C-alpha cells in the first residue's frame, strides 16, 4: 500500500484501539466479559471506518491486536497511573487474544462479511517481533523511541524529537491559557489516561510522552503534548484532564 494509505490505516486503527480501551477503562470490575466486549467494540469501529473510506489491509487483525498489546505493555510499565481493576482488565484483554481466539475469529468474520470486506484480513496478531519492525517503519512520524523493557523509562532521545510540536515551545507548562481551544469542561474526555504519560522529573526535558505513538520521544511542555494529540491523532478536549500528568500524581480518572 502507498504510504498515505498506510497512514490512514494506522490512524483508523488507533481510533479503534482508543474505542476498545476507553470502553474497558470504564468498567468497575475485572472480568473476561468486559475485555471481550471492548475487543468487539474496537473491531466494529475499525472495520466500519475502513469500509467507509474504502481502505483494505491484509493484516488488519494483526495490526489491531498488536497495537493493543503495545499500548497495554506501555500501561504496565507505568502502572502507577491506573487502578488495579484497570490493569487487570488490560491484562485480560491481551490474554484473550489466545483464550478467546475462536470467538474473535467469529467476531472478525461477521464484521468483515457484514461490511462486504475480505475475511482474510482477520488473521490473529500477537507477534512482538513484527511490532518492533513496524515501529522502525513508523519513525518518519516525528517520533524517536518507544519504551524499552527497562521499567518504562525513555532513553536515546535526539534533539528533534518534538518535530512539528516545537512551535511555541516556550509556553509555560503550568499555563492553561489555551484550554478553551480544546473545548469546555462538559466535553472533556475523561478517558485520556491512554493518551499520555509523565516521565521523569522537572529537570527532564522530554517528560510528556504520547502513548498513541510507537516511538514518541516526549515533549517538554504539556501544551505541546496537547497540540501533538490534536494534530497527529485528532484528539481534542483533553487539556484539563492532562493536568494529572505530573510526577507522583495519577491522571487516571475513575
């Protein structure tokens, strides 16, 4: 596929994963049923959106499951921002790729056939080696490096990690002067716990990290992260909720 088509698929995949995780994060109990429901929500969102824009992908299920796996791995490395119920549900979601594989075969087949799409796109994912290869291919999206398996820390940052977000970087991170640009409080997305994390202390330059990007190097200011979420992922109305992104404070809203 052309690079623009790949970018479209990744964008819609991210939105579908968001839908699945948002659904799961709102659950008050840890059980396999909410994980299965969240998975189905994500599949339905992804297939229907791809069908609307007329895009196909031979590895649709694989990319969907691998992105959830990657996102959950990042959450586990930053467990302090989540409740025990949320962490357990995230773990159950990933483990369900195997335990509920037969059920998910049916979910994908029904959704793809219902939208007149090729069922060959429903092959399972869960291949970490390929995830890392795909992450290398996505380096062009102005991000540098995702979490290594070192407890959730970031390393090997280059000077240009903020890419397009380095405009107005002099903004004071404690200033919420642009909050109205992202909507009012009634429209705040209280599920943005899957969007960003705080890494390091006040002396760490690139400490606000986007959880949606496989190789995000972090931004210096919270306002830059907000701009990144809006420009690259189409996510709005999260500014005030991201106030929780601070050392020693949780930004999970439960």
